[in-house]
C-alpha cells in the first residue's frame, strides 16, 4: 500500500507538467482508495489480534477516560459543522483491561459523533446503570439512526448499515467492540430509530467490591 501511494506521489510531483486534469483525477482516486485499503488492513489486524490478546484487569477511572477521549482531536474532527452538546453523567469506576476498553469507548463515541454530524443540534449522552451483578454503560446520539431489522448485522465484520459515500469507515469498529466486551464476559447491543438517533449499550461484570485505586 505504501509503495502504491509512493509511486503515485512521484507521478504527481515529477511528471505534473505531463499530466492533464483527468490524469490528476485518476492519481487522486488511486491514493484515496489505497489509503482506505490501508485502514481496512489495519482494522483487520486489530480485530485478529483481539482474539489472542490477554485481558489484564486494572483499576479504571471511567470519568477520566471519557474526558480524555472526548478531548482528542480525532474525535472532534468528525463534526466540524455543528458543536456537539455533551451530556456526561457520573460514571462508575470499573475493573478491566484499560487499553482494550479505551478502544471500545473510542469506537462507540467516534460513531456517535460521526453519525450525528448531520443533525442541526447534535447531542450525545453517556451514562450507566447497575443491573444485578452487571454495570451497563450507554452512548446515545440524535443522529441518523438505523433500521432495527438490521441490528443483528451491526457487530459483524464488514457489515455496514450506511454506505461509505454517506459515512466513512471500514465496517470493523463495532466487531472489535463486541470482541473486547465478550472477552470481559459482557454483552453489547443497540437500538435505534431512523433519523432519530441510536443507542449503544454494553455490560461488564460489576466487580466494584474488589476495586482499589
């Protein structure tokens, strides 16, 4: 992938005087599609490694983790047209693998920001509740939503409910989320209404009695 991009860049730089507008359009398409393929390969490798990666549980301050993720430039750049209204409830500390659970939050929050990007007043709410021996977290947005009859496809590799022309992505992010949560003995699910937003949930075992900072 790097070689293709590199040689295409050489064509554009060293032979620019010999390339007409159509040739420049074609080289641009080559580079863009090669970059997309590179992202897809990276995501597939991440998904593959998740199956072999050991879970190392430590204390996690969920409030601090969420604040750190929301402040990341990669999260903010998804929605430059309308500022997001964030509603963040107090979140419980948990015991889990900090690196993989951070990836769960990044994927879900990124999706919420991306798919609410066309709303006039995008709003994302993050919270939790206790349910028997589980902690359930939720991420709600008021974006494009999806047709619930397809929700079983959400967490499968390459399954997308919106085209790449509408929203960028490789179709692997939610599959990674499901794999990480299942390795934590939890579950992930979602519900939505078309054009009225989506709600994503995941549960984790409540091990609060054994958590020490």
